[in-house]
C-alpha cells in the first residue's frame, strides 16, 4: 500500500472545502499543471494530512471538469465538478449573494431564490458523496465553511461511522438576521450532523446554540446540544490564525528588505505610508476608510507631500453584481481624490487592483507605518495578523475595526467603528502621530498573541477536541 490515500475508502482524514488547494495553470504549449494556491488553511493542514493518510475534497475551479482523484505535491486531491449553471446558482448565487451578505450583518441585501437553494442542496450532496467514497471506516472528516453547511447531516446519513467536524470561517449572524433565511431550519439541521461545530468567536457559537434551542427545539446546555437520538453536538469558538513563523521569516529575508526600500522609494520616500490590503469586497469597509483618509488630506490634517495611502485590492467575485458596483465606486472615489488633491506624479491614494505573491505582501507590510483594517463585519481578518507577524522590529501601528474577529485578540490596536467616519479620522491621526514607545508597546503585545496562537495550533486544537 502507498502512503497516499489514492484508493477509495482509505483516507483517515478528509478535508472537504469549496475549493481544492490548487489552481490549474496552462502553459504556452496548451498543457496544464496544478499549482498549490497559497493559503493558511493548506499550510496548517498539510502536515496533519500527510501524517493521517489524508485527502482533500473540493472544486477544482473550472466548469464541467470530470477529473479523477490525483496527487499533487504529496497531497491526495479529490475534485468535485461543477457545471456552469451550478457555478452561477450554487457558488455566485446562494453562497455569495445569499449567505455571504446575510451572515455579514446584511451590509448588502441578500437575494433569496428558490433555484439557487435547489442548486445548493444538489452540490452539497455531490461533495458529500465524494467525501463518503474516500473516507476510511471510522475516519475523521472536517468540512469547511458556508458553502457546505448541509454536508455534515448528509454525510452522517450516508456514513454514521465517521467523526464529523465543521468550521465556519465567516461570522454566524444574530438570530434576528438568520431568521430571514427561508431555509433556516434545513441549514441548522445540516450543521447538526457534525459532532463539533467551530466558529471564529464565542458570539457566533452562542447565536447558533440559541437558534437550535428556539427554532429546532433541542435541549441545549452551555455549548452543547442534546439530540433526540442521544448524540451530543458541541458548538464552540476556535479563532483561526496564520502561519506566523512563515510570515516573519519572509519579512526578515534580505530580498524583502531590499524590496521594502524600493517600495518606499517609488512612493517618494514619504514620512508615513498607510496601507490597506483586502479582497475587493463590500464587507471590508474600503470606501469608508478611503473617505476618512481623503477628508484628512482635504482638511490639511495630513499633508499629501508627507503621506500616501496604498490600497491593494484583490479582484474578487467579479461576476456578482454587487462586487462590480463596488469596484466602480472605488475607482470613482480614488480618481476624484487624486484629481482634486494629488500633486503631479504623486497620488493621494496609490490604488492597486491586483493580487500579489506572498513575498510582495510581506514587503508591503514591512513598508507600511500604519495598517488600516476596517471591515464592516469580518469573521477574523488574517491581514491584520499578517501585518503584526511581519513587524519583527515592533515598529508600525494597526488601526482595526471592532467588527473584525481579530479585534478580540489584537486588543492593543487603535480600535475603530467603521461606520463612524470622524472616529476613524481620529484613529488614523492618533496612530500616525503616536510616540515610538507607544507603538512598540502595543505591537509587542499583539506579536506575542499572534506568535503563540498560530494556525497550526488552531488546527491541532480543533482536531484534538473533535477526536
Ligand atoms: P477573507 O474574507 O478572504 O477570508 P482575510 O482573512 O483577510 O479575508 O484573508 C485574506 C487573505 O488573502 C490574506 O491571507 C491576505 O494576505 C490575502 N490577500 C488579500 N489581498 C491580497 C492581495 N491583493 N494580494 C495577495 N493576497 C491578498 C475569510 C473570512 C475571514 C477569515 C478567513 C479565514 O472572510 O474573516 O479571517 O476567511 O478564516
């Protein structure tokens, strides 16, 4: 027997996630290969997957791709195909235009369509069947995120022998908002198929338990739900983190040091570099933060000759209407501010609509004096943690929204309410004018937190509790 779980029914640990941890890249000659997509989740789970004869079930990203399970960089990958219609209805529709806004405080209006729901059920069933095929008897299956909330129940029905965990990467909404969902009962029942349900924050876990008690009628005590068949389901917080050491090592490298100097030089060696890094998403509070900054430039509180705001936004979900509108809104705001206040050759806001490799991200973090993370709602926000991890010299200031999960751990940041523009302006000024001692004291405390609670510890704690 090989040590890879390439044969059906042999994987002792199965990760089920919307995407496989690889992207298909096509060479100029038309041949294609798979390249590992960077991400904390893969990094964290890779060692456990290897150790436990593991497999990863997920969508390869294309349309109608029937691909047999394959091995990439020593990981067994099990593709789940989606049709063009399913990409539209299950992924762009129910996942990203219904659940995503609903779970993020309805900062955009969720759309409810019955065909989208039917597609969600159908695709969840397909993921379930693949997972059931590859899992060894008594194996552990760990299902990830909001796209797959029905999988735990479906999988338990097919394979009662499995140990099933579920982790939600985004917030679990307050009861009053969740109740808008026409299929609320089905989602709750779906999740209850798991033995352990992990949330970013204790508040999310509490929302879930309360809903189960009030709406499904199960007995609950603390973080436990007692099912009529005698099973006990736990719902608890496991705040996710990053590979702290990897980021710090990158940040300390000579190549990064060189790149930091180049970046600051190309920005005109300003006294203060403000930085925002996000997926281009309406939950991230990008426009509010840029508006606050522009007002400080307009009023002269910040001098355009001394400061620059670098905003990097990864293209994201570009076929969803709300994302297209957001992009236009940001383009317009940046254009207007630069046109009104930017001297020749010196943008007020240096806006990059692009995804950078990790090396460049580390250099940007190192180059930034003030990191501005202002989501209207965010499960955790790894960018805030990555910034802290890269500041090995304890320099730099973090401005952080109190509505990011990370605010519960990075308590020494300059906290802001992203809906309060004046409050945000004050925080930007305070963070940029703070004494070096004040900044260092805060950064040291945040670094200690992120070093101790890294993503490996997150995965080990969850899997340990599940076991
Ligand atoms: P996201 O909403 O994607 O994640 P976040 O946690 O900030 O948000 O993670 C984004 C990741 O993408 C970071 O690792 C960051 O470095 C990277 N990234 C962002 N912009 C980039 C760019 N321009 N170029 C390259 N890389 C870029 C969801 C939830 C979060 C939760 C995570 C993990 O919404 O709340 O923290 O999952 O659970």
